[in-house]
C-alpha cells in the first residue's frame, strides 16, 4: 500500500481524519496477515515508511505508524504519505 492521506477536510475535523487513517491502516494490516503464507515462511513482515512526501519518507516500524500520523497532525502537515509493503519472513534460530 502506497498512499497519500489528506489531513485537511471541509467536512471533518483533523482528529477525526487521523482516526479514519488509523482505522484504514489497521484493516489493511489485518487483511494482509490473514492471507495464506508460502510453505517455507513463518509470518508476514511489513516494511513501513511514513513522511510528508514519498521522497522524504522515513522508515518506521508497523507499531509506530500511529505515532507518525499523530506527529504529522501536530506539525500541521496537509498530507501524510504511508508506504506499507508486505513480505513473507522466516523466524531466525535462537
């Protein structure tokens, strides 16, 4: 998923838009986790980036996406770019 979300709307307050974005991201992650894995992999991994634009996006962990959206709202950005790429991964040996 590579998407630019708007944080400015005539109909909704910015806090409500942030909640809608977080909800959409949560649904996307759940949908991707429920897909069947290839036989030789253990779990779905997510490569995430967030920022004001695609060229200035920083790498973040999937659990930090909400914080990065809140940061964008606090900084007064008009849009926030989110990139979430899915890949199957194996667990490392202990």
